[in-house]
C-alpha cells in the first residue's frame, strides 16, 4: 500500500514533466523505426557487397567487404561529379535567401491588389516539385518552349518558303539546356530556386509581421531610411527568420532528388547527378542492385548533413540558453 501511494505521489509531483513524453512517445517511436534504425542499417550495409537477394533458406547473400565500397567511391569519377554538383546546388541555392527577403519586403506593403501579388508569389510553394520539374522541362524545350521561342526571336531570321510555311534561319543553334553537360545542372538549379524563393519569402513575411513598429518610428526620427533602415533596424529583428531560411535552404540543396529525377535522370552522361540521385541509381534503380555501394554513398551524404544539423542544433541550444 505504501509503494502504491509512493508511486502516485511521484506521478503527482512530476506530472508536468512526464505528460509531454506521453504525447511525444508515438512520434518518437515512428522516428526511431523509420529514421534512426534505417540510418544505422544503411551504415552497416555499406560494409557489405549485396545485390538484394536471399538464399532459399532465407539467409542473405551479402558479403563482408569492409571499407572496399568507400575505396571504390574515392576512385569513382561519378561520385566526385555528384559531390561537386551538391556543392554547386548548395552555393547557388543560397540565392533563395536574399531573393526571398527582397520579395517579402516588396509584398509587405499596403498597395491595391497586393493579395493577388502575394498569391502569385506563394503559388510555386504549394505545387509539387514533380510539377515544377515538368513545367521547366517544357520551358527549356528548344522546339516549343519559352527558351526556344525567345532565342528564335532574338537570333533567328524568319523566312517563308514557296509553300507558305514559316521557318527560322538561325546563325546560332537553339540551345538545348537539359541536353548540355555544361548547362543542365544550372538549368535544374534555376528551376529548384523558383519554389525555394517562395518558401523563404513566406518565412520573411512572417518575420516582418513581428518587426517592432516603435523601433521603425524611432529610426525614422533619427533620419534612418532605405538601406540603413534595412541593415541596422529591420534585419537584426529578422535573424530568426534568416536562420530558419538558411537551414531549410541548405537541407533542400543537400537532399535534392526529385527535380533531377524528373528533368534529366542524372544525364546527360551523369553530369547532373547529385549524391541522393546517384545513391538511387546505383542501388535501387533498374540498372542498380548494388545495395552496399549505394549505402556507402548514402552514408557519405548523411555525414555531410550530420555536420550541418549538429551545428544547427548547437545554435538552437545557444539561442535558447541566451534567451533565458
């Protein structure tokens, strides 16, 4: 009886600290089963060579190869191309942050029709990445796309043959961006920036709603305006929004997959591959079935993201500690 009363008194005393864990438990369970466990399973599989098959008795055909998969990665030019493209994605994707900020500053005004403008800028964020990829695939098409039409209008001369059909005589051929190893990656990144800028814009619009009006008025009385107002008064109050925008942009750049899968499938000649798509290509695509090698690629990508996520969590902890 005394034990029961002791347990009840402990729960009563700690119910405020225990209650959140009851609500978090289902989410934590799913996170462990579908995220944490697969991460460790993938790291373990990277030390094996396996084609995904099992023997008749149910045992795996995987063969322990140690660090051989990582040695192959080091000497694999396709891996280095994928890694280089990931870095390129990371650098150019950061343009979404200042672009989203300036669009948010433009939309944070009381002008007639501003709700319509906001909905137009917000539109790319709500549509699927697959749809964005298809739209830009048509956009870049040299035969009927916008790029081809603009190129013909600028660099081509319109002629009419004896049958009355209109043709274009071009001094320079119409560029096929997605078929060019030099420009295809830039074309995909540009397509990915469209919804990413919209997302950063939403974050900054939310942050601008929380900017202290009294500080703006005080700065105006002191003669601050334009760039000085933005740099010294507005941007310091947008630090939380900037931090989140940078975080989601970096993560989006590192995990880029669907745009490449829709627009080029890693081509031409593997020039647009990134680590996430190269992992899929060598492991589970139609021509893959190298699960150990694909897991090694996934592990490298995970380690790169782990460094950044650890820094992100450390910054969050520092901000929380500083705010107490």
